[in-house]
């Protein structure tokens, strides 16, 4: 293939060759995906419906949950479908969509995490200035900046990746269209790759330095563990030498930074948060509250239902 214009589809890496292992992969990813949907969906519903959670911390948590849902939905469903239907193909259009949305959502997500670090820093270290630094307008501006910077970052990479000629076939050694794997197919091995990696390298260093400035994170060990997992695995995936690259290693690393954080974040941000737990309980018990609000006793409910008095 002389250039990327002749490629109408790419071939993704299969998790397994046997049908049994393919189905095992499907059910495993389905469980992780449903857990991520449930956890993040409950957080979104609780924050949106409970007025007590309408403050900066939960506003950013809602943004994080939306980004987590988008991130895991960009990669996992296609991989599940390929395992279920025993195929490896993905259209060039869908591949381009993954190349755009995954960097977009990931970069915006960790911008939001950095903002959440700043929020906790101000709340703990400068509580008297909290309302000044994190007013409603400031929160909206920071969220827009996070989403907007992620969008521009993704546009840059998508345009760059699909503007270069591809000379080494269409088979990717990854379960989704990951930028480093596509660059391996390019005719030019160094220029665009180094430009893209430099941007990621600088972004990661900026995030790491920003996180280390905030001593408030000494009380957030589970959160730090997930962030460290993402940064280290993403750093390794994009900057490792080609000499140590292998399909199995790349696959494990990609799962660790693309699938695990969106599924684990809801658990981390809810297990120590009593306000969020109370809001979730309130939402789950909402039908019971509705019945109580009607001032109907249980016998009266049965009378209306069956027409007889019990």
C-alpha cells in the first residue's frame, strides 16, 4: 500500500485465537463496561438531581464521569464486537473516530483531574478564599478550558496522523486505533512520531509537576494510585523504545491506561464520600419517597390495586 488513501479498513489485534478465549474476552470486557456505565451513571444522576451536591467539587466530578463514560465507550464496544463476531476489522472512518475521541477525552479527563486537585488544595489550604477562587463562573471557565484544550489536542493529532502516507500494511498491534501503532505503519518513522510524543511528554510532565505542587493529595492515596497508573502506563506506551515493543506488552499497557481508570474512578470517588453515598441512597429510594408523599398507607395501596380491603 503506497499511502493511507487506499486503506478502507484496519485490522485490530485479536485478544485470542480460540473461540473460547474470544468469548471469555467478550464477557470480561462486558462486565467491566457495564460496571463503568453503572458507576459513572449513578454519579451523574446523583450530582444532577441532588441540589446538595451542586458545588464545585461535584461539578468537576460530574465532568469526570461523563469523560470516563466517553473514554471507555470509544474503545471497548468495538473490541467486544470483534471478539463476539470473530473479526478483526475496523473501518478507516471508525478508526479515525477512535484516534480523535480517545486523546480528546483522555486529555480533557486529566485536565479535569488537575482542576480537582486545585479545588481540594484551595478547600484545604485556603478555605477563606474558596468562594473567590472557585466561583460558579470560574468553575465553568475551567471546565470549558479542559474540554476545549482536549478538543484542540485531538484535532492536532488526528490531522497529523492521517495526513502521512502509510506503507506497512493495515494491521495494528492493538485492540483499538492507538496513535503509536498507526505511526508504526507510516513511511516516515521519526518526524511526526517525535512531534506527537514531544507534545504528550510535555503534557505529562506538566500534569505531574502540577500534582506534586498540591500537598492535599497526601490524603488521596487511592486517587493517586489510579492517576499514577495512568501516567506511568501512558508514558510507557508512547515513549518506550521500539526495541522492547511487543503485541502482548502493548496490549496489557493499553488496557491499564484506557480501560481500568474509567471503571475504577467511580469506586474511588464514592467509597469515602458520605455526601455522595447519601445522594445515591436518596435516588434509589425515590419511588418509596414518592409513595410516602402521596400520604397513602400500605393497606390503602392494596385497596386501590385490588379493590378489596386487606
